[in-house]
C-alpha cells in the first residue's frame, strides 16, 4: 500500500466515521425530543462509535471507497425509534418526517461549520507548521465533502433512505404500503445503483453546488470577497 493511500485513509476514515455516527445520533435525538426514548434506552444517543458500527457500512465499504478514490459514504446501524411513543400532540407522520430530516440536516450543519474552519485555516493560519496546516485543511475539507455527500444521498427518496420517509409525509397514506414493500429490496437497489455509478451521477451536481455555496458564505462573512 503506497504512502498516498495510507494518507488518504488517515485523512478520510475519521471524518467518515464521525459524520455517520452524528447522522444516526441525530435521528435518535429528534425522536427523543418528540417523546420516544427508544434510542436512549438502547444506549444509542452517544457519539461513541462502537454501538453504531455496522461492519459493512461503517468500515468495509467506506475503506474500499477511500482506497479507490471514489465518493465516500457509508452507513451505521439504524437508530431505532417507535413513532407510537411520540408525545400525544405529535402527529405520527409529521414526527417520522422530522426524525428522518434530522439525519441529513445534521450533515448539512456539520458541512456548514467546517466550511468556516476550512476558509479560516486557508486565509488566516497559513503560517502554521506545514504538517499541522495540511492536516487540518484536509480534515476540514473531507468533513465538508463527506457530509454533503451523506446529506444528498440520504435525501434520495428510495427506501430505506431518509428521503423516502420525508416523501411519505406528503403522499396519501395509501402509498405507505408500497414504500414498505419496496424497503424489503432497498438494500439491493442501493447496491445496484452504487455499482452502476448512478448514485455518483445523482449526487455529484448538488454536492458541487452546495460545496461552492458553503465556502462562499464564510469567505463573504470574513470579508474575503
């Protein structure tokens, strides 16, 4: 394994793991806010990665994609929630939508935060020792990109991705049955779309657009443009 591959793994592995865990914890946190303590009781409202790790989605697949140099994403074990435990004033369909939105929403927030870190490092801390400057810059850039990929990917309305649960909120309940049936084969559909490169084509444009916007905002606020 070349030194370039080793460096790529080091720079990207931690951001991937961190971003996936935050995504899943955010689902559980939103459910908890709405009255369901299932995730809390099962010890899943924690940033400790070990309760969340799915061997394939959290370790093997992201590692392969990092080494191959392609778009990096993955998944953790889904955080469980029970919509029937929501507070009485929470509509189940609305609550389920907010739980689904919390995951990609957390990724967009992380990407936004680290866009400020990246721009600040580039503009104001270029005098740091090269190894520190390079490491922080690369980590911040990786966190921006990974979180934009995770957000864009999860908003695709294919079960079991979050986008499907968001879409279900706006469709008549009679369509729920079809989504639940499709979810049985969702994993295989996702693998096919990944292997054929369809996912990359679907999310490339929104990721590029958001990446530019997210870097433009801190640059503007810092008075650089």
